[in-house]
């Protein structure tokens, strides 16, 4: 179940994390009023975080922009960190380098619908206005941005 884990008024950010560590939602606001969904400027929903991590990004239409921005991405969890010491010896560390968004994978209308349903099933303990906002945006993912073939 998603629960709010971080509220950062300075960054205008709320973070919701699932208790099973598979889903994370970051929501950024335009101003300090983080109780009004009208002031949401961006969110990033990361899902399937323990296996094949992917994410959905939504950004509000810019003041003079034509449309909202939607994106579906994969998340590369980073290469193993390897350091070379003064003697030229390589040492591998358990921690990874920073994760990076990458173009990755098939994403179709049915995937968006399944993701939206799964998301709502995880939201009974979080701000329901935010949950409904994200749910509606997931269902509104533009058909012309669906990816029907794997990226190379």
C-alpha cells in the first residue's frame, strides 16, 4: 500500500512509497500549497521496481505550451561500481552507480489500463485526491505515444 514517506515543502515535493518496495510516486507542485491537485506540475510513477523497473512521467502543460508531456521509460539500475586502487587493482562494490532513465520496452493501451488499476489498488492509505489525479492521467496516456515494439 502506498503511503506518504516524504513531504518536502522547500522542494514542493511529496513522495509516496509502497510497503512492498515495488512502486514509488513522486509528485512536484508549482507552489507551497501541496493540498490542491490543480497545483501539481509533475509526477513520476516508478513501478515493478524489484524486477524490470519502469516508470511513467507526466508534466503539466507549459504556460505557452500546446500539450501535457507524457513518457514511459525503463530505469537502468546502474552499473556495478568498480574502483581501481593505486596499484591498478580493480575492486567491485555492492552499491550501484546512479540509476538512469532509458527508452525501454513495449507499452500499449492495455498496459496503461492495467497499471492504472494496479495503482488504484495500492492507494487506500494515501491522499485520495492525488490518487485520483494520477489514475486519471494514467488512463489519459496519449495513444500516439504508446510503444508497440521493443527499443534497441
